[in-house]
């Protein structure tokens, strides 16, 4: 099995599903959250849009230290900007997979906050984490959309809104 080819195939499939969800976000609900502890819709959507670029982060670096790099979420004014952000992130992830060598995927990769290790694994593991985070946060977005009575697209088969049985 060609692992890098499999990752590229998965990236394309996940991107198709993610686009369907991002296109449904009502722009007038960017500041909405279902609960006070939940992310605002825009913050969640931007995070989802940025996740494919984590593949490039895993390939091109050996760690991310929030104490050094910090993270400030981007914002967007509308869905056109959001989808453009997603496509740029997707391109970064795809380009990283085009250049990575199989043996590089075994190298260590660390997510930290100064001395506090948040995640410690391999570059491959970090790429898998990016895919897992995409599925996880896209499901959260699905709940947000459901609570706003917006029909949910299927992810890995038809949703209850699409099912014809």
C-alpha cells in the first residue's frame, strides 16, 4: 500500500465533505454559539478551514510551541472568504503530501505549551490528528447547523435529511 497516496486520497474525500458543510453556514450566525462554553460559529468554521494546513505543519516542522508561536484565529467576513481560506489550506496540505518522503513520516513531532507537552508522536500521527480533528469539528458544526434547522449533508453516507427510506 502506498501510504502517501492513501493520505492524498483521504484528503480529497474529506475536503469534498467539508466544503458541503462550510457552504451551509449562515453568515448572519457567525457570532452564534449553542452554549456559552461553545465556540462561536465563525471560530469553529475557520478552525475547520485551517485544518488541512496542519498537514504542512507536520511535514515542514518538528513541533508547534504555543508559548513561542502563539495562535490567533483568523476571521472572515463571509462564506466566500471562508471557502477561499479552506482552499488555500487544502492546497498547503496537498503540496506537503506531494513532497514528503515516507521515511519522514516516522520522525517525531510535538505539540507543546512551553514545557507542557500536549501531544507527542510522529509526523504521520500529526497528519492523522489533522484528519481526526476535521471529522470531530465538522460533526460539531453539524450540530450547530441542526440546531438552526439547516438540513445536514451526509459525511460517509446519506444523512437523515438525505435518506430516502
